[in-house]
């Protein structure tokens, strides 16, 4: 595995000054035609080593099939003549994956897509360790999404972790898994999060009804629990503060009436009993 070797920055202007001095010596030592020929060949050779590095750009240098090193700074530089110079962008890039259909931990088909922000942190690894680091990021992202989605349910009724309820933890785990797989290519993942999550279309309606049923049941439980507390407070209030002692039959009747009044979805209609008993 190849790691980056940072090259020392050889500036152009000192080299040009040195070339000027060499040319002066050549013209002084040889006749004009010979000196001009040597100077022309030398300039053509040296010109192959000049290059300009833009900001947020690295240049991987290869000479005769061997990795020499990497230039990270921007400016105009010179390196070995006739060497290969590969440009690697260090800018942040982002990808938004297509919607992927995969089964969650419960076997339910879901559709999921993610947004990933990444950059090249090691130009030598990106160039030499993988064939095409852009394609490598896409393929590994798809693989990680499928693996992660299959480890968690879309939603859960208990405290079990799920894709929908634990988005922050899932995003952190997604970023960690991607980073482990992309380290070999010199890729740094700065952000990874789920951008789309839904049940697949063939079960979406059934799951929606299931969610609605769960919501209704949860609401009913809450109403019943609060109703029971109200009834207990009413009976305790009469017995403690009003000195009214109710027998079991009266308590049952009161409880029935209060349950009907408090749990009914329609407004209770008041009635007057004419029974003297």
C-alpha cells in the first residue's frame, strides 16, 4: 500500500536564475551555434518539469514507473523532467445516492437514500490503491447503506433502536462504516446522513394504517389512564371532604356514569332520574 510522501517545494524562479547562469557559461565557453543547441535541448528538457498547482489541488509525481512524491501547496513548481504529474482535487465533494430498496431488520421492504460529503485526504492512496476513487466511493456507499439498513427496523414500538427514531446515531454509524471502507483509498468522510426514508410503495398503505392504529391505541390508553385517575379523585373527594360514604353498588354506578361521560367521543346528554329509590 502506497502512502503520501510530501515533496519539498522547489520554486521555479531560483531554477530560472540557475539556468540563466548556466547559459551564460555555455555561451562563454562554446561558439554561439553549439551553445544555442545545448541551451535549446536543456530548455526543452527542463520545460517538461514545470507545472502549476491550483489551490485545493495536489499533484502526484511519478517517474519511470516509480512514485516520487506529492506536491500539496499551490503555485508554480518544477520537478523531474519527463515525469508523469497526476492532478488530484482536494476539494469537498458530495454525493446523493439514488433511492435503494432494501429489507430492514424485520424483513419489511423500505426505500432509503443518503447524502455523503467527502474529500481526498491522501492523493497517493486515491491514485494508486484503487482503480477509480470516484467509483469506489459510490460502490462502497451503496454497500454500506444496504448493510446498515438491514441491521435496524424502520420503526419500533418499544425502546428498540430504529432507522426513523435514532437518526443521529444511525448517521454516526453510517459515517464510521464508510470511513473504515474508504480509508484504503485515502478518502475522508466529513458527513453522512439519511436524506430519504420510507416504506416501499407495495406496503406503504398497510404500514400507514398500522401506524394510525398504534397512534389510536396509544391515545386511548392515555385517555383511560387519566379517566381512572379522575374517577379515583372524585370518589376520594366525596368520602374525605363531603363525608359521603358510598357503598359498592353506588361506586360502580358512579364509575359507569363517569366512564361513559369522559370516554365518549360525543358530548354526554344530561338526564334526570325519577326513581325515588
